[in-house]
C-alpha cells in the first residue's frame, strides 16, 4: 500500500514537472517579440523629423523712417494769467469763461473812485506847473536879462565918456592950461565909471550863467514833478481796468463780482487756442536725432484720426531733475478735439531712408552674443540663419544694411528660438475676416523680439 502510494505520487510529480518545463519556451518568445516591437517603434520615432509651421514675408525695398514716440501734454503757445497790480473790489466782469477776446479788450473793472480823484488832482497840478514854467521862461527871465543888459550898456557908455574927459584934461594939464585938481577929479570920475562898468558886466554874466540856469531848472523840476505825479495817478487808475494782453479765449475766472481782488493774485486766464503745442520729455539719445522742422503726428486717446504737426523746439539744455530733454511739437491745424491739458501720443520722424531693404521688426532676433540675425525660408524647405546689420528700426519694420537681399523670404511668425536647418511649413496669412484676431497675434509677435533679446542677453 505504501509502495502504491509512492508510485502514484512519483507518477503525479513526473506529470507535473513535464508541463512546467514546456511552458517556459512560449513565454520567452512572447517577451522577445514584445522587446522587438518596442525597439521598432523607437527607431521609427527617431527617424521622424518634426516640421514647424511658420509665416514668411519677403524683404522689400522702399522708404523707412526712424520714429520716436513719446507721451506729451498739450499747452497753448500763448497764455496770459492776468493779475491785478492793486488790491480793490471787483466792480464788474465784462466776459465769462469761454468768451473769445481780443488784445486790448476790457475784461473787468475794479472799484476806482479814489483813483479817479487822485488822477484828476494830479492833472490840475500838472497844468498849473506848465503855466508857471511858461511864465518863467517867457516873461520874468527875459525882463531881468534885458534890464541887466541895459545897465551894462549904460555903465560902459559912462566909462567911455569919463575916459575921454580924463584924456582931454590930461592933455590940457600937460599944456598947463588947467590946474592939477581938475585932472585928479577927472581921474576919480574915471575910476568910478570903470567900477560901475565892471559891476554891471558881472551882474549880467551872473544872470546869464546862474540865475537863468537855476530858474529854468526850478521851473523844469516843478513841471516834471507835477507831470510824474499826474502820470502815476493816471497809471493807478488804469490798473483798475483789466484788459487782455493777447487774443484768445477766457479759460478761468476764479473771482466773482463784489469779491476782493488781491494784488498779484490770478484774476483771469486767457489762452490762445489757435496754436497749440505738445511738450514731451525724451531721452538724450533720442533727442539727439531730432531737430526743428521734423514732421510729427499727434494721436489723441480715444480717436482714430491723427493730427499733423512738426517739431518746433528741441531744448538746448538738459533738465537736471529728470535728465531728459524737452521737445515741442506744434499742431499744423487747429482741431476742436485737441484741448490744452490733454495727454497725447507723439510720433516724430527723426530720419528717413528712401531706398532701404526692410523686413518686419518681429522677424529680427539677437544671438546670445548680441548680434542681430534673421531666419530665411530656404528652397530646401528648411530655416537658415543669416546674420544681419540693422539700421533704422521702428515699431513695425527694421532696415537691414547687410546680410539680406530684396525678395528673400524672412520668417516673421514662428521663428522665435527656431534651430538652424529646421524643416518648416509655410502657412498663408489669416483670412481678412479675422483682421481683429490677426492684429492681436501681430501685437504678440511684435513683443517677441524684445522678449527674445532679453533672453539672449541673459
């Protein structure tokens, strides 16, 4: 019984081993087949080369301009903030805010009764001084001068007569015809006549030199003082009348009738809106390219249309606070939409090349070393890198001075970080009905060069 049991057991164990040995062969074959299949798939993936979809634009020959853009604030070319020179109550305003005025027009009147009275008094005193001056120069001085001349002439005549008497008596005395005392009396009379003659001449000279001059100075001084006082009072009266110094429009009137207008405080503001300028502060490197007369455009936010303008001033001095240079752009024509105080965007044309090879700025990239390059779609269906030299660059296009010929297809979309010799597939531009979407795509692509440039530098 034990033997039978052992025999059966041995037989079962033999039967069990036989199927186990036989099943190892198909398992190994299956594993080998799986590995072979995996190896075949990997080799197929390695052999498959990727294709990148791109868009191209041929390099074109034509004009290109260097555009300098900046934000600016609009100001009137002429503006007058009118202040008063005296402190007085506002009697009345003759204009309102928004009123068009002309140069010299009366805008407001201040209380001026006391000033009018002072001016009238000064006028009277001035007229009185004029009359006194006329009397002094036309009547008093000529009479005094005439009397002095007559006295001098009479003294000279008396002196000449006494001289003749003395000479005659002297001759007679020498002949012994008259006594000595007659000659002595004639000598004394001659000496007196000589003295009177000298005194009269001296008085005449003094009158001419001193009296006449001082009298004229006194009369002239009184006249000038009276005139000055009158003109001062008259000027004070005119200060109470506020007039416009320029042609323009009243843009501000902070004081109301009946209020006190304080000296040196703004009373009215007049702007000449017929000529407006936009003031911008730009970097030194960009300002060096601009000069007066360069064409420009003014873009008003919210409006599609642009206004033509020109550069009228490039400041010769640097702003020490911001280290920028102030530039003025004047609008060529007045536009109701353009108002003082607005913020506008300026596009100033600094330089123009008429015959240039240009490509879209989005197709120009930089190498890690900082060199400029473009990707060209070759005839072999692959992208090829070409180093270029960039000249004028603006927001849309870049001038290529070397490296590219006119007509070569430059990759402008999908070329960012594209390796050399990559297989490409050229796609057509978006359909016209997707213009809005296309604009957004181009805006994103236009930002790509700046982004790629930054990464390249890093």
